[in-house]
C-alpha cells in the first residue's frame, strides 16, 4: 500500500530526499596549469603541504599512469575538450599571435565545429561553466576566435588568452599586471569564489564545471614578493603559491560538502603538462623531461578522481594507462549521457577503470606530436629535448622524428625514467611502432595549415 497516497499528511513527516541524489552526477574538472607530478604531497612532493589535494586522493582514486595529450597548454586543453589527439585538430603548441602560429604550422584557434565534452553535457541538460584559463583561441592579435559559449558553455570567466577575457584579471595582455583589480596572488581565490557561486546557483540541477587555475604557471607572485620580479621563478616564490592554491581548492571542496553535493559529484584533479622550471627534475618526480618535452616529465601527470557515491576511498591504480582524450567518452558513460551525435574520438571508454572497478590494460595506442621545427619552444636542457613524435603501446614507449630518425625505445614497466634506450635490441618493434606513428603524423600534419592566416 502507498501510505502517502492514502495518508497525504504523512509526507510532511518523511525525510526529504536530496534533489541531487535523484539526478545525474555533477562533474568538476580541476585542470592545473604547468603542475608537475612531483609538486603535490600524495605523489611525494615536499615543496609545501597540500592537504586538500591529498585529501582528494585519500577520499578517492589516484592514478600513476595518466598522460596529458600534449606537453604544453593549448594542445593539451584541446585534447581534453575534444577527445582527439591535438595533431588531428591542427593545434600543436601554445597558441600565440598569428605569425607565431603560422611558423609552428598550427591554427589560430580550436574549431568550434569539432566535438566538445561540455557540449555533450549541455545537450544532456546539464548547466555548464568554464572558470579560469582557456588558451584554445583568442587574445594577442587573434580577434576572430569563437565565443567560449560555442563550445557548449552556458557561463564562463577566462584569462587574457581567450576571446573574451575577464576585465578584473586582464588590465593588460599578459598573465598578470599590477593594474589588475584582482591581483596575481588572489586569482585562484577569485576563480574559486566564482566557482562556488556557479555551484550554488545550480545546486538543484546537474552541472559540468571546468575550474582551470593558472597560478602554477610562472610568474609565481606571492603577495609578500609582489615587487621582487627577479624572484618570481624561484622555489622561494613557488612554494607559497602552491600552498595558496591548495588552500583555495580546499575552500571549493568544502563548499561542495557543505551544500550536500559531495556524494554525487565527480571531481577530476589533473594538470595540462609538465613543469617549467622543474628545479632539477624534482617537480617532475625525477622523470625525464619538462614542459615542451615528450619524455615522461612533460606528459605524465597527476590524476585523482573523487566520486563518493561510486568510488571506494583510498585506492591507487598503478597499472591502467589513461589519457586526457579518454575523459570525454568515459565521463559521458559514467554520467549515463550520450556523446555528441556522430562522435568519433581517439579516446576509449574506461568507465570501470575510472570508478576503481577494474585495472584494465589499454586497448589502443597513445600518440603525441610536439616540436616539428625550430620555431617551437624547447626545454633548456638538451637531455630533456625529445624527438617530436611519441607512441605508447602497451608497456612500450617509442620516440622518433617524423623522418624516422633518432628512434628511442623504452620499457615503461622497467624504465619509467627513460634512461635505457633499447631500440637496438628490438628492431622489429621499433620498425612497427615507427611506421604507425610516422604514418599518423604524415596523414595529419597539414591540418594546422588550413586556417593559419
């Protein structure tokens, strides 16, 4: 018998179900700018305490073999957004002015007709927001980049590297100016304030939010060093900025908890690419390479997911190889929504892996392209400058140039620090992987030339 039907007054005595518990999960992607895997405590970092980020790992699942889709900002963000390898969308290094983009053989902005993860969530009825760094088009002398709304975002606040930057943080066309009303040392606080406002406004409906801070990118300007420009790329400046970012992210996580949204919210924490400077590889956990390198230090990133409703706390996944391009199909699957009509990406649906139900082996290969000509920015240390192509296939990682030169083969199960090039011991494997990645490069390398004008 339905007691509520026969005794309507009983409803007033029954507990009210949390509206969010009835809906699809919220999704928050915290995407840090230039954070190395060795920066934070749960990955062994000792620069500054990071208790709030560490708590995310304690409450969720930490991955040790997650890759960005590129070793630098713009293509990394494009890979995450579209689920496509950046080479295939015509963006292969950081977006700059038109002349620089042309020299690096890339487009001036991400084509808004390409797939977008946010658009898939928007199509499914989610409220969508982007708060923080964009860097997928706009700024400098590129004035025709599409609006951020074209990529599926209902609301946004972005930095100077975007088509419509937020005035409070862009008094000049640079990462920071002392003329900004929101100072450099308050930016993450500002982004978190706006993110909390977004969450409060949409707490009774499912939401998808990008929270993309930019303060791990130099210059590091803690308030007490605001006038000491010469120290803005030192460890002395880095440590307090890292601590402040952790503090502000803690405020955001606490707000979710206090609003009763924690249980049904997926939080992804990761970074766009490796660190610069790396402080003699300490920030990359001694992996070879930095930002702008296809060695592990440039592309192997921290990756944490918390989703209390479905992920058992305190897990670590050492086996599964994940990449940013997997997040589009995987998060859609976890949320129970459809990808965009006709979507065909390079990523795989690893929903069971993301939820901690499996440590499945990767079914497809990962590929990267960076540094095809002299106009790219390379690491200062020659040891960290890699060939411009890379492929990860099972336990093997091959680096090679597009013409087949400088082939380097590493066994990632035995040599994640890439110290022993064993290409000469496996000529057939080198030939096979070289052919695959070089053919992929040849088929896609001109996609960045179509609209560079």
